[in-house]
C-alpha cells in the first residue's frame, strides 16, 4: 500500500509542477489570442466582405476599408462582394448561410437590423439567431432641416409654429418605414405636435422638394444635407444625436435645445454568421477597431460625414436589441407597414 506521506509528497510535487507551468506560461498566454487569430486568418482562403447594396455610399466604403485592412493584416486575399437586392435581404441571406468561420462578413446599416424586423410582415431573418454581432463601425447623425421659407431657426420656434397652424406641417422622407420616416414619428411624439408624413421613393427626390419649398421639413442624413445647410438653401433645426458633429460643430443637437428622447443616428455595423467562434469574433472586433483608429481611415470617414464608433461585440448586440425594441413600439403604435 502507498503511504499517506508518499501521497502527500506526490501531490505537492504535482501542484508545484502545474503552478510552475502556469507562471512560465503567462507571457505566452498573453500573446495566445493574437497568435491564434493570426493562424486562423492566415490559414484561410481569404475573406469575403458582403455589402448588400450597390457600390458607392457608406456601406461600400466601410466594406472596402475593412477588406483592404484584413488583406494587409493577414497577407491573404480579401474581396468585397456587392450583393444588392431585396432591400439588403439577398446579401444578408448569403452571410446567414455561409460557413461560420469568420471569413464571410456582413457590413450592414441599422435599419436592416433594427427596423425591418418590425416593418416587413415576412421578414426572413431572426437577427439574434441568424447573425453574430462583431462591432459597430461608424455612425452619422441625422439632422432635421427646414426650408428657409418656413422662417424658423430652432426647435422651440418650430414647435410653436406647428402648434399655431390649423393643419399639420408636412415632412418628407425617403419612404414609408425608413429610418428618417421613423425619426419624424419619434420627433412628433416627443415634441407633442402633429406632422403629416410625405413619403418619396428615395432621399434625392425628397430632399429636392424640401429645397424647392414644396415640403417644409425633412429628417436627412447629415452628410447629404450639409452642403445645402452651408450655402443657406436649408436651415438646420437640430441634430438627432447626443453630441454635436465634428463635421458641423455649429449645429446644435435637439437634446441641448430641450427636446430629449430623439437620438436617431444612421449607423453601420459588422456581423458574421451565427455560430462563429467567440475567439474569432473577438479577434475580428479588435482588428476592425484598430483599422478604425488609423488616421487615414478617420480622414476617409470624415469626408463622408461619418465618425468611427467602437463597440465590443456585447455592446453592439445590446445596441441592436434596444433599438429594435424602440422602433417596434413606434411601428406598432403608428401601424406602419412597408409599401
């Protein structure tokens, strides 16, 4: 029989050996995430970054910035796949069905993740079950603009003017159920006024009619409206963000003018198929955030009126969840259905 003393000695030796390995292995462990992620990416056939809209615009820009960075970072091929159609659903479906290994990625705007699930009666995805959030990439505030012929310059003037009218003021949007339409509905709710929605088929025709004075108001993406604000053809009532924009620091937010609860940004995020390993998701989030932190990247984003916006996968998942709930309430209350 083995004596108790012998067992104790063996246990102490084993403990010391294991603890020594742990201590010696700490530096290697600290580097293991990076080493594993490099091996995972470098051993692949490359990356496919899916942009579910035509070339041009923020989605395409972000997809190409990310794709180029991944190719340079891991010394592999990386291509942008523009897959337009179905209001973004065709590209989303391609990523949903891709192998969950982190090599097929999706760059997508907020509306496809947080508005369309409530707006489309036959929405073909369950965002929580079909996709894995990686990180927020960039955002651009929206801005409430008015025709100069309305002769209002801020929130208090607009609200007072609207309440004094016998019929509701009209506001234009790119279409029923668009993020800019819902921004108007949220504004009405928080300001306690009535506005009449005038939907258009796209941002350009809506903005043209506001510029022409046919419709007095519109919520617009700041990048698209800013040139007309600067030349005096539109009046900026306020930004729908919690802070002022670096692209236009002179424009006050709605919030600082006393109207809370109308924080509606256009944002763009990065996702992968559900089932992508946590270690891969975290590595990709880190890679994307490092890419966004580069001065050259920030200059390219600024030129498009965008600002980089870093988030952990967990924070990004929570943003999607909270905004989905917010828009679902408004869509249901106003009985909004996509045309």
